[in-house]
C-alpha cells in the first residue's frame, strides 16, 4: 500500500471516529504532534482520540489536496465539528471549522507520525463561550 493510501485510510478512521481502527494503523512508536507543538505517544494518544471524539462528537477532516512521497504525505484541507461541553448537548452555535494541514509519516504500511497544523481559536472560542454560559 502506498504512503498516501495509508494516510487517507487513517483520515477515514478519524472521520468515522474509529479509535481501534486508528490504533491498528499506528506504529508502536506513533507520535502525535498537535498544532501547539505538544507531543503525545501511545497509549496516551489512544485515550486522547477517545476524549476528543467525546468533546467533538461530529469531528471531521476534509482533505482537498495530498502531496506525497515514499514516507511523507502533506494533506491540505479543513477540519471542524461541534464542541460539546462535558455533560452537554450539541448546539449549533458551538459548530466550528478551520483551514488545516497535516503531515503524516509512514513506515511499513502504518502511520508513525501525525502532525496537525490548524488554528485552534475557532474551537477555543466555542469552549470559552460554553463555559461562560449558565
């Protein structure tokens, strides 16, 4: 399987919120780097995906362009969803999206690194608004 095929399969698992599927596509030493530069490894990243999907239950990634070589793919697109506070319900005003890019490294048919470049402000503003609401 080509690098870009593995990476697009990984995106498909993100979009279906399939944590076991994501894990099956991760190397044992998988590294996740968020847009603030924070780094996470397994097994913490597995729980991180579960928590993120609980917080943004309709999270999606839309890939518009893939630039790929044998080990690295750069994906350009958009990400979004609806922020739901713990114990809350989805509300239209908590929907967000942001232009995004991802760099994925693969090794032996699995993703060894997933690096996110996205503006955090759209979701953070929804989080602030939700925490200020009674």
